[in-house]
C-alpha cells in the first residue's frame, strides 16, 4: 500500500510539471538527442583510435584534445556575448556552432598525425564553445522557476539517450567494418541534422526579442558578472566537477582498454567498453528524473555536495578496479554506475543555480562563463589524464585516489558558497 501511494504521488508530481514544459524545449531536446547520437559514436572511442590506431602517445592525445579547450574558451566568451546580443541572439549562435562542429568532425576523421589532430580539436572546441552558452540560455529562457531543474533535466535526458544509442551503435559498427574514421563522419552528419532542427524549429524567445530595446555594450555586460562574488565561488567549485567529467570522456576509456579490461577479456575489449559505457548512460537516463525530483527538496549546494561525494566514491572504485586481483569488470561497472548518479545530481542543479544568479538580460554571459569551466576542466583534465597513462603503473592507478581526495576541497567550497548564498 505504501509503495502504491508513493507511486501515485510520484506520477501526480510528474504530471503537474510535464505539461508546463515549453514546446520549444521539447523541439530543442529532440535536436540535442539526434546530435548526441553522433557524439556517442566518437566520445569514448576517440582516444582509443588516436592512440592505438593512429599511433600517437596518450600524452600527445591528451594535449591535442586539451588544445580544443583553448579555442573553446574563446568560443564560449564570444558565444555568450553573441547569444545576448540583439543582432545575433540564441538561434543564430546555435546555427554557427553546429556548422563549425560539423567541420571539426570531418577534420578529425582525416587525422593521421598530431598536427591535424590539434587542428581538428581546435575547430571542434570552437564549435562547442559557441554552442553551450546559447543552448543553456534557450532552456533558461523557456523555464519557470518552479520547474527549472526538471526542464534542464529533460535536456540532459535527451543528451544521455542520444549518447547511449550512439555508443551502442558505434560498438556494432566497429565490429563490422573495423574503421574508427567513419565514426567521425557520422558525427559530422549528426551536426548537420541538428542545424536543420534549429533552423526549422527554434525561434528567438520573448526575453531575447525584448533585448532589441535593451542593447548593452559587450564589455559593460561582463563587468557585473566578474564582480558577482557568489557566481565566482560557484565557478571555482564547478571547475573541479568539469575536470572529473573530462576523465570519463577521455582517460577512462583508454585506461580500461590498456590496463583493466584487456587483461581479462583479450580480443573483445572494445565491445566490453561499449557495453560498460552504455550501462553508465542507461543508468543516467533511468535516474535523471527521479534523482532530480528527489533533490528538488534540497538546496543547490546540498545537491552539488551529494554529487561531489558520489564522485569520490566512484574514483575510489576505479582505483580498486585497476589494483584488485579479480572481478575487474564488477568494480568498473559499479564505478560507472556511481558516476551516472553523480552526473545527474550535478547537471540540473548547476544549470538551475546559474539561471537564478543571472539577470535575464545577461544569461548568455553568465552561461558563457559557466561553459568556460568546461573548457578549463578539459584543458586540465585531458593532459593530466594522458600524462598519467604514460607513467609507471603505480602513478597511473594513484591518479584516481588523488581525484577522490580532491573532493574534500570541493565540499569545503560548497559549504562556503551555501553560507554566502544565505546572506
């Protein structure tokens, strides 16, 4: 009886906010899903391809992928200003971002040396930089304060669904044709499809149209953001989260392939990696809305603290998977499961917090700086992970314990942020 009552209450809560989601959010979520299918083809396989087939070292691949963060920072800064401007706005910035990203994927498909990899990473980083401030601002403009976390959760759910499908399909494609290059071509095609969805289905929101009467000088629009103490403290802690996430996308697939899974299942490592990361994303999909609903009763800082603790547990399990004498796959599966819950605890609360801190006419700039965290996290995380993979095994394994211990600093900063938000 208790379970039935809880189920009915959950269904009632779900039905109360789902109809209030803006139609443009659903259209944009469909576009993001289609784009992330293509991203799933390359996200976890790129480092394996560049190291094991192109023949580059893990350190050089980490540096090359990290170089995309440099252009990504430029793209995020310029993209935030463009998204807030009356001349460009969210829609045109998104169109520019998807076009650049498609070109970047094609360059990566042609990679056969370090130089081309850097060029492709720089182009892709620029496209991603233009994309995120405008994408987050589109969602923020279409939300109401009472369902803000759920609306961002819908967008993240679409991302994870697309990634999961892309990873599974990529595993089958590699098994059939044995070529990684086609994965990047498919990624480019997905960006072209996303371009079409934005062009046909996305229009400027009411808040953005009002800005035609509220044009602000770009430099002047950045000054209040850079003097917002609450936001700057959030940025400091957010960089830690983005460094953690960068390890899932770049370091972990190669770590599993070369140190953990290959030693227990020779000849089928790619297939197992595909299944493991599909499990990670499927759990994120299943948990996204329930976790968001559960954490809605908590403050943003408490939700982020929960996420930080889960990251510490996940990194500890990764360390166990690499050092244990047996059951490696069990430890890896547990770690990726914990990471899934950590991510779905983090993303909606982080985006909702930025939306609440930002004035409506400066959301693009606020999300621009928020997106810079991801570029900085990648710039630090990719080379750090690549360097660790090229070191003696004891250093490689110790990387995960170091990340786990760093969560102490994250929790301390979050407690400080909670105090100044209360003020």
